[in-house]
């Protein structure tokens, strides 16, 4: 009997149950290994660097908005009658 078709644990043989447990443990270990490798090999910057980069991006965005607002309507491409 296939484990997926079983309606209760009592219908499953010990061998099928052990195969299922082994497969689940193997899947969990592979997932943990993938997560660990992705975290250790990632180029995630440190917290102070991330904050500094966010502040710089906000400053440059605000300066771009201010420059746009200082343009004349003609430079903005708007026609005000």
C-alpha cells in the first residue's frame, strides 16, 4: 500500500512508515542546508550600511523632487492657461 493512499496510520506498515520518516528527515536536512548556504554566502550588508544606503536614496529622491518642483511649467511639459 502506498503511504499517500492510507486513511490511517494503522493501515501503514512499519517499513512504509520508516521510509516516510526517513524521506521527511532528508527533506528537512536538505532545506536547512539550502537555507544555511544561502545565508552564509549572501552579500547582505551590515545594518549600519543598509541604513546609510536607505538614507542616501531618500536624500537623492527628495533632491530630484525638489529640482522638478523648481522647474518652470514649460520645462515640466505642462501647459497652464
